[in-house]
């Protein structure tokens, strides 16, 4: 087996006010895997994500991305390799046009001219948003903004894509369109979500996080079928949804 | 007074005015406004000439007179106080019906109205033909400090987001029967403005995290500034220079 | 307060433009070391916040409403340096995009609202907090007073510019009475709102308030509205407004009239006609038919104050209604 795309060992972190959020989180993800990260509010999922590219510095433990440890010296390269799509696309799309926003990442890494245009159009085409390239982001719908937010990260050619609650607040059609986009990407994926059917559909593997630790890790259908585990971690399936009967239409890439 | 709104200022089009680089249009606008403001108020004919210049520019930009007129109405309240001038002005007076008006005050009102209106019409032509992001890069090309244009960019981007948050807070308060009429009832509104500041700040921090995540090193990459050719300058400045010449003749003559 | 194009002559506008550029240049130079990369997005969000708060109409009295200028608020929240930059950016975009304030008058508006408005507020705030104990209540009270002074000072800046290069033909003393008088009343609302906004932030995130950090107020503090202090502030503001209109305004004419003469002597002839002569009912603040000059002046001042306030209230009322209907339009548009 190849080196993990992402390896997290014994991660610990407390906020400046003393709240301990991460208490020894441990896991690794192999190249090409698609993994869902589940867990109740306050479990530390978003805090964990901010460690994956060195925005936050852990009090203990370490993060390695494709063999490269996250350190102040490596942080620039790490941020190219780990593409994070934040929960609120309005936080992610901060420039005045979609084009400028998608170009922001690659331009920070010295990409210019025609190559930059190619990256921008390539990333927008991958998410089906090439038509809005010159629009201001705040004139797009939430679903469109989410897809453009994914494009801003894809334009950097990352090795692993991390999404923080990609399907929240979206109408069913937008949710489906985004699923189509994500399913079509050939990339390592880590997806935080409360949307359990979404996790089952897109990710063969899932982890459950609670109290700052990974408390379960296994095939998504198996975790979702374990009632005790689910209720111990404040997770609930939608009424009438049976994971053993659900047949994900898209069997994810091996 | 301020009643700014994030209305759709830009009117999509493919006219020659639309195609000009933003910084060239900004320079042209400044020339027209300076010419209008410098024209002595008694030279009514010169103001007519300025109006012709602005109408010609609007026609080149395929903007209808109705559109320009509508936009002028939005600016009209800012000029409303001009109506007071004939009453409070000094000097010779003229009797119109039951009113005794100051001649100087009437000239003053005319001056404020005509100059304010023409300047506004000129700026409408530019803002309707130039997308806001292009205006900002244009300002950057005119050597406005990067700090200013970058802060302006973030402001433009988040204006509607924050206005939306404020609007939702107001709706939520109105839904529970809040309808302030007196100053001391305004504290709830001010408190929600305080909460809005905190939310704006926290959003600023998240935006900064998102920027860092994509390799931000302390400077925004300079993207999308179009260079201007000599022909662009000639095309953009032809009309404004007519206005400037008219104003110069009026001042000398 | 936003001066449109053509209200002040070109020479004065250009002079103000140079002053504004110089002042802002000094401010930018000063913050170059402290305005970290992190603060650029934060300042942009603060500018959007100020713009939105200026759109928000607060009740003044009986269904009329006013809104915040924000000079004191930004000075105390962000510090005077970043605050002046933020207000300047707001003014720039208001002039360029929303026809609020003229483009040739941008320098004048930056001088009045971003430089005078912010730095006068900061000086008053620093002075008061230096003299008084450093508590949350003092901070909020000092902010209210600083807001009032800053609004009045900004309107004073306008009067001075009008005296130099006004094209409106109203006597300077009338303009002084109208602008400074009305703004002495507007300043009361500005002070109350600034104080309430600051109190709301101090109760949750005092660490975000520059003025609080500077004074060492670090813990969240609940500052309750003190009825007596509020009443004192409002009454003092009204008294100061009357004092300015009745006592100071008549004297305001002498010096600026001198400035006008200088201006006309130097060839800016078309602005010179403004020098006030007798004839207008309120000219020089003596009411015809009232023999005693002193009483006449006071009466004229009071009438002027009431009239200008009525007109101001009407304009605010109309713009508030326009604002309300337009924000519903926006909601539909969105």
C-alpha cells in the first residue's frame, strides 16, 4: 500500500480560552479514498480541518500530507496540497468576480498569464460553472457559490480535497448537482457532513468523531447500521432511511 | 446624508464606452466634472454645451435618456436644500407672486442644481458602463494606494452579505412587534448593530483563514488590469476635452 | 453632510483634495507598520459594516429618523488610523457608485468626515478617558460625548469650506446656524447610537474594541443605560445647539466674510457675491419690526433653528421612507 495521502497522529488542541477541543485524534487516509467525517456539533470537526493545512498549530501530535509534515517551513506547499472548501461559501469567495476568486489560489503560487486562464476555466468547467466566470460571487445562488468554492480549490491542483458540510442549507436539486460534481472528481476526499445519506452515497468509508477523538472508523453502511454507536454519538438517520437497503447509485472509485 | 444601496449600477452592454479601460473612463469623468464645476454660473449656454457632451457620451454607451433620468431622480434629494437658497440669500430681491426671493440666492440655487445634476449624469454614464471590480482596478491603475483599493474590494464584496444580515435582524425584530418611534426605543436596533459588528469581524477572521488556505502571503495578486492604448485615450477624452475647452473659454471670457 | 459637486468652488475643493490626500498619506504611512495583512479583510468588512449602519435609519423623534456618520464609532472600535481609512473608503465608494457626495467634492467630504470627524472624536475620547476612571461606563459615556463633538466639528469644517468657496449665496452666519445647529441636534442621536453600539460590543467581545484594549478594559462589561446620564446628555446637547445658533452664529459672519473678501480680491469673482447684505428676513439674524437688536437676534436664531430643523427632519423623513421602500425593492430583487 502507498504512503497515506493524509496522516493525523495524536492531535491535541485547546482554544486560547482553555476549551480543550482535540484530545488525541488519530487516523489516516490513502490516496483516492473518499471518507466522510461524522459527529455531533462541537465534536471538533471544523477545528480538525483547520489543522490539516496549518491554519491552527496543534498543542500536541502531528499532521503529515503525502509524506510532508505540516510545519511553518512547509506550510505553503501544504496549503497547495490540501484544498479546503469552507462551510460558508461567502467566507471562501472573497474577491469581486468569480474569475479573480478562482485565480487567487494559483496566482499566489506564481501561476500567471495563459496558464492561469487555463486553470481558472478548467476548474470552473469541472464544476459546471464556466458560464459565470465574470459574475460577482454574491450574485450567484447558494448552490452555485458552493460549486464555485470547490473550483477555487481545484484550480490549485490539490492532492486532497476537504469539504466542510458541503450539502448544508441546499435545496435538493443543488445538493444533487454538487454530488454529481464531487462524484466525478478523481481526487482524495475528506468530507465533514451531518447529511448521512450524502455520506453513504459519496463515501465508502466513514469516521465518527466525538469529544475530540475518532471513536469509530469503518465502511459507511456498517457504521450507519450500528444503532448503538449512532445514538451514542448523537447521530440520527432520516425517518424511514435504511442504510442496508439504500443502494448508492454511484459505487465510488476503488 | 446617505442612502446608498447596492442597486445594479452596471448595465450590461457592448458599446464602445463599455469597452474602454476603466481608468481611462475615470480620468474622462474627472475632466468633465471639473469643467462643469469650474464654469461660471451665469454662462447658461456653456452648461448647455456640457449637457450635450454628456448626452453624446450616454448615446455612445447606448444608455436611454429614461435610464439616466431615473438615476438622476435617485440623486435629487441630495440637492433638495438648494430650494432654500432663494429664501435665505442676501442682496437684491425679486418678487415672484407672494414671495420675495434673493436674486443671488436664485443664482446660487441654479448653480447647485445644474452643476450637481450634470456631474451626477456624467458619473452615471461611467458607473453604468463599468463593472465595479473594473472600477477598483482602474483606481489602482491611477495610483490609488493598494491598501485603499483592497479594502474597497472587500467592502464591495461583503456589502450585500452584511446588509442581508442586518435586514434579517430587522425583520426578526419587526416580526416580534418592534416599531421604534422615539430615540430611546432605538437601543434594540443599536444593540443589533453591535452584534452585526461582531459578526462582521468574525466573518473577516474566517475570510482571512480562507485566504491563508489558498496560499495568501500578505498581498492580493494583481489580476485583470487592462492596459490602455493611445486610441483608447483619444476616444475617451475627445468629448471631455470639448467640455473642458468650453469651460476654459467661459472662465477666460 | 455629503457635499455634492458644484456646491463649493473648484479652488477650495482642490485645496481640500490636496489636504485629504496629504492627511490620508500620513495616516497610511503611520499604519504601514501596524496594518497587518490580517487587518485588510477586517477593515474591508468594517467598511461594509459602516456603510450598512449608515443605511440603517434610527428613530429620532415622532417618526422621523436619522442615521450614523460613524466617525467616533470607527475611531473607538478600530483606532483613529484604521478608522480614518475605513471612512475614506466608504466615502470614496459612496461618491463613485451611489452618487452620495460629489466626485470633485470627495476631498472636502474626506476632510470633514474622515479626518476631522474621526480624529476630533479620538482626541475628545482620549482626553475624557485620561481624566476619568477607566471603566466600561466611562468608555461608553466618553464615546457619546466624543460623537457629539465630532459631528459638530465636521459640520464646522463644512462651514469653513463654505466660507472659503461656497457658491450658494447664503450668508455664512446663516449657513453656520443651519449646519452647526442641526448637527448639534444630530450629534445627540449620533452619541446615543454610538454609545449603544459600543455597549453591545463591550458586553460580548471587549477585545474587539480598540479603545477598550488601550484603556485596559479586557473583561466583558455590561453597561446599562443610565436614565439620568442619558437625559443630561440630551439636554446638554440641545442647550449647546441653542448656544451655537444664538450666540456664536452671529459672530461667525465677521471672520469668514473677511475670507470671502480675500477670495474675491484674488479673482474668484463668481464666488464672491455671497457676502451677506441686509434684506433677507433672517439676514444677520435680526427680525424686522423687533426693535431690540439683542432680542431680535435671539428670536431670529431660534426661528432659524426651528425652521432648519423642520426642513432637516422632513428631508430625513423622506429619505427614510425612500430607504425603507428601496430596501424592500432590494429584498424583492434578491
